[in-house]
């Protein structure tokens, strides 16, 4: 029986292999890692020599993984990910500053009531960017994003904030006038949520009267409803504080459930895992 002990290759050689395999070329791997192309090539050659196996097929202008390289790559990537995440969890205090991009309605109605908890949980300085209407595309970057949709974004971290449910709401002043609310003025809101057309169709309610007021932010529509200017179709989660305080009241028992909602999204570059878990716990809590 051989007593030869396998010698683990240098980590930098392994990182060079992973970068080249993922990027598809030694040149691209060099640009990503801040090394020269010859340095990447030399590290991979050293790795292949120690392993006693070729990892790449080198052509004139391209490279491709060998069978051995293709089999080893997912193992290497999983090991590097585990090493990074465990090191971060044990030794890193996380990012000193976190940037969150969301609609002004979400900032005002969902984030600000939880702001003190967010600061304590993450231990970071928080910066907020207001998302303008139409900017719903979620991409990879160093910003934590809150976007409305079905959750089919490719971010490493993603979590729905709450279950979306829409109900008619109005001020006590308007409700005190009496009568059937379906004949009262309606307030509409431009955006991704279901609107009056969806609600009326679902519950067989007359589409009239047409909305005389339309806003491009949800909190503006709620403000108009608080002022007694009409009935707004409100998200139960975002109206919770108004309903509790009595500044708005639900009209009827009908609830329009919706499969989409706001999602908390982030790449691993935007937030440390520990901070993500802490932030997600705060932001998915029903009570602020």
C-alpha cells in the first residue's frame, strides 16, 4: 500500500483555473483577477503538472475544458464559494455601507417604519435610491433592490417581502357619508399592481364611476384617500398602519389576491450573507 500523500495545489493556481474556465479564456481571467495573461497561463500549467492531468485543450485562439477539467470545475466552484462564505461569516463584520433601491412608496410605507431595526441588524450606514416609474428591470450590481414581480430574477439572494392582497379603502369622513361605496369617486394608481379593472372584474362590480384622480405613486393615492377624495385600491400590507390608526378603513370583505409582490434582491457583491439574513428578517416581518 502506497504511503504517498496527495499534495493540495496552491489556492492561487486553483483560482486561476476557476476564473479561466468561467471566463472562457486566459486573457479574460487575467483581466478579472488583475494578473497578466502569462501569469494565468503559468499558474494553470503548474496546476496541471502537479495534478498530472490536462485541464484545458489549448487551441490557437480558444480554450476548452478537458473531460477532467469539466468534472473538476463544479467541485472547485463549490469549495471556493464555501470558503468565501464561511470566512465572511466568521471574520467579516460585513459592508460598512449598504445602498437600497426601491420605489418611493416602499421607502415611505415599508422601509422607514423598519429603519431603526435595519440599522441595528446590519450595523451599516444605509443609503436609499428612489426608483422612478418604469425602472422595474433588476440587474446584477452592488445595490440591494426591491422590485415588483414574480421573483424570476437571477440574483443570488431573493425573497418576497409580503403576500400581495388588494382591498378598497377610504377615509372615515367619506365612509360616514353613507351609501354604497361602489358609487363613490375612485382613485387610481399607475404601476405594476392590479387596478380597479381587475378588482371590478373579479368581484362583478360595475366599472363606473371612472377614476377622476390618478397618481404615479401608491403613497400619493393613499394620501388622497386619507383626505376623503375617493376610494383607493390599497395593498393590505402597505395600508396596515393606516388601518390600525383609523385614518383609512376597509370597505367590504372582498380581497383581490395577486401572484406578484415586492421582492428583496441582492447580489453577493451588494451585501454580506450575515447582513442579508439579518436584513431579510427585518424586512419580511409583518410588524415594524
